């Protein structure tokens, strides 16, 4: 014998809305607020380059795009240690630079640990503890050569382009982080032209004054106003609860 169908108490059944039932517009509840509807209360999404610039200016380490090179480097550093940082300019543009520095250009067996674009984005092609082929022959390879230094390439066409602030700020934030990480002094940050003067002149017209000042500021950030920040009234996620349907 079949079981009797489930019977609901009429007082309870009356409280359950029927799917698709239409009623008086005045009695219908407002549609729930979707996440998109809250966008006006949240910071607007910014371009990645602008985000990187703001992060770099705040003294924090910008995000880094990891894109491992396929060749143009040697695993490890042999018996050497990181003793310095070398700044370069590529004399090219991002698309071709990335291809070359990832080891995808058979005519150029080179790479770099890092690469900074003109709008301030940072790529990493070779791990810090591996030897990127960036410096070539130097005046003292034991001190300035590939296995002793980190190489930072920068997107720039020498003699034809300026050095935009987002790029310089991002490079300064990166260098400040690496200096602190490996206990390096200001005198251990070099131009490629310094360590290979007979062959290289890059980075041409680099704004060393602004760059060094920015690095120093990022190494010694001003104390944060914690009490002021805590009482600033900036909306937290909880503050949006009143805007969500219960």
C-alpha cells in the first residue's frame, strides 16, 4: 500500500512562497543586492601598472610576475654569493625583451633575474639563487660577474626615451627589498656601464638621484600612524552588512 503523501500544517504551508507566483507589486520584496551592486562602495579596480606604482610609492614590495626562463642561466651560483645588484636597460620593448630574457631567442643566450617595464610591472625570470647571464665580461668577475650579482633589466630605448616615474619607483622598491634581504649597501648597486665600461653604457641617462633617494625612503619608511588608521572610518567588510539582504 502506498504511503500517504506528506501533509503540511496549513499555517506553515501559507508561509512558503510558490515558485513563479506573481503577486501584488507592493507586496513583493526588493530583489537581493548582488555583489556588483556593492561596487560603488568599494575601491575601483585599477590598471596593474597603477597598482604597482602606488605599492612602490608606499614602500611595500610590488607584486612580481613569475615567468621562468628556459635558458640563459645556470642553476646555482657555484661557490659565489650575491654581492651586488646590476641595473641595465634593454634598448628594446617589452614584447621582444620578455622573449629574449626568457631564453626564447636563439640568437641571444642571455637572461636576467628581474625585468621592470615602463609602467612599473616587475617580471622575474631567474631565481635569486641561480645565475642569470646578464653581465657578461666585467672588470672583476669574482665581484661583479653573473654569479656574484643580481641582474635587473629595464625596458628602455637608450637615447630615445625618458625614465618614467612608475618604472623608477618600482625598480627602487625592488632594489630596496633585495638590499635588505641580502644585506647590501648603496655602493653595491651598479650600472652595467660601471662594471663593464669598455663594452657598455647602459642604463643611459638614468635618474640616479631620484632612484637612490627613493631606495633610501623605502629602506627607512616613516612610522605608521596606527591609532589614526584604526579610527579612520574606512569601510570594512562588516560595514556593508546593512546593504545585504538578510
